[in-house]
């Protein structure tokens, strides 16, 4: 899920939040999420999972992670597929986005850059 930051004490910009549906698997909160498109461009999204905490002493939910989607620069091409690599307790999880899904992401990033 993409959304604008919700905590006024955090840096502004888009966030990407992921939730794992498999209970034994845990998302890795120490590594960035990596995007790669068909032009071999790559983006590393910083892990901001600490923003999920209600208070500083809490534990980050094992099945949720949040990343700084910011404004990707350069913008991903809106007509190519994209691969997402999500770090987890079972290794990197790979997901492929279709060109249509990337086009939606491209539109969000274009609006962010304005």
C-alpha cells in the first residue's frame, strides 16, 4: 500500500507498507527494499519500519514493514515490468509488477515530484 507519511515527526513523502500473510515468515527490518525495472535501473528504498511503532519501547511488528518510497529519481519507466525484492527471514522475496501496475506507481511518483 502506498500512502503519504502519517506521522508529522517523520520526513515527508510517500511510504510503501507491506504486510506478510504467512505467520512463520518475518519481514527483515534492517535492510532496504530494492526495485529493478526492465531498463536495469535500480532503486533502494530505506526501511522506515520504526514509524510503525506506537511508542519507542515497542517492538516492530514482525509481519509488517514500511519503506521510504519518496519520489523515485529517475522515475521508473511506465511501460516496463518491475521486480520488487523484499528482505525477509526466509531470504529475499521477489515479486513482479506488470507494466500496468508500474504505470500506476509512475503516476504516484510523478505527482510526488510536482
